[in-house]
């Protein structure tokens, strides 16, 4: 049976950038986010065994919701103007090049957040879907065909309908 793994790209980027000790190239450029990202993706693939894989990234521009509600995501840290060593997004181009080399497909759609695209893919795909993210908003998508995989180094968790019910006392819906 076919299984699609949808990876929340920015979620993995932050986990890699902040969860792995800094590594610099000889020219001073940081690469620990790239190394960590590919390492995490590789481990998630091994643990979930998908037949298909798509990494979904947020677009660079502000989400369309921000025009409707200016306070949307105003609490998020602004990385604009930060030096590369403090900016996870400084490694995004190299992450995409690495994904290209590994022939791993990724998508970024202007005007649409990764969360929305992942939810759309998950609801439209008739086969099994695994969403790889630590964003608990995705738990509402868990159903018979859709699970959420939270990668956490030594203790990964695969959320099923039953586990969501047990852990939170309510069904995913």
C-alpha cells in the first residue's frame, strides 16, 4: 500500500538549527542546519517507511492571512537582518540544494502556508498519509488514513486516533 510522508520543512529546519551544535565551514558559513535537516529527514524516512515523500516549506513573503488580520503571527521572531549564524533561514537555500541532490521533492507556494498545503494534501490523498511535524495543530487531521509523526531524537511518537484520544481526552476531530 502506498504511503505519503509530508514533512513540515520549516519545523524540521528549526529543530535542526537549534538542536544541533553549530558547525562552520572554513569560510565561517554555518551548515549545522543543513546537516541536521538531512539527518532528521533520513531518520524520519527510515522510521516511517513511506513510498512517497514531499517536504513542504512556507513561502518567504508574509502569509495572505496577514493582510486580513495584521496581528497574525506578530509574536514570531523576526530574523531579517540577523547574521547568518543566528538565522536558520540563511541555510534554507543549501537545504533545498541538498534535497535536489537526494532527489527529494519539495514545494513552496506563494500565498499559502505550509500548514495549509499539508492539510490540503492530507485530506485529498486517498492513501495513507504521515505528517512529520511537532506542530500540534496537525493533530486535528489525524484519522484512519492520516497519522502525525513527531520526531524527537530518542523518543519519536506516531499519533494515531487512539493515541490522540488517550493523550488529550478528545478525538482528533
